[in-house]
C-alpha cells in the first residue's frame, strides 16, 4: 500500500511539473510571437513611411495576422495554470518557502519543536481548506464565457480548486505525520 502511495505521489508531482513547464513554454512562445508580430508591423509601417508601399504591401500580404485578439485569454489560462499548478508541485515536493525552515532549528525542546511544526502544518491545512472551498464555489458559480474563444470561464478558474485540493491532501498527510511525531516525541528531519 505504501508503494502505491509513493508511486501516486511521484506521478502527481511529475504531472504538476509537466503542466507548469508546458504553460511556461506556451507563454514564452506567445511572447516571442507577439514581439515578432509587433516588429513586423513596425517594419511595415517604417517601409510605408519611407515610400516603399509596394514592399510593405507584399510583406503585409504574407504576414496576414495583424493582432492576437485572443492573446489575453490564452495568457490568462496559461498564467493561472502555471502559478497554481506550479505552486502545488512545490507544495507536494516541499520546495516552497516555509517559516518553519528557520524557526524550528532554533527550538531545542523536542516536544516544543514538534508542537510548533504541527501548528504550522495545521495552519497550512486550514488555509488550503479555505482556499479550496471558496475557489470551488467561485468556479462552480461562474457561467460566463471568454470573448474570443467562447471558453467557459470555469475552465480558466478550475486550476485553483484542483491545485488547492492537491495541496490540501498533502497538508492533511503532513498534519497526520507531524501529529505522530509529536506523540512519539521524536523529530523527523527533512
């Protein structure tokens, strides 16, 4: 059973990392495409202003896209997914910043250190529960669609409850592990 959870943990982290890297790559490509398009448009305008309308028209006929009217929708989708799924990946792999990283080593009493760590993971779990609840309510209540692609807005918002649910599950596991450490009176080093 423990092997199954380890495999699931690895799969979840790899999936979250893949999604975050994919969203980052899409954002980078869109940025490059947008900059390139602006440079081409500026070049066309430069040619037109300097009496080379024929060359400008030729270039403009080849580069038929004048703007990315859908740009904002894709940016919103990718950026939200990047932030929330990336945060969930960091949370699962315990690579996020934690106040406990610099306070807990200063606590010498083992029981107090365990109590402190339990308090921190409990507060984190409560926060993740609240984030999950309210983001789920927002996502389920949303019935708007995006302007260009007519994507349902809840699809864009869904990354928040999904990632917070994943972080909540990992937080609850952390609470259980830390509670066991408190009862045992030992300190588990990260």
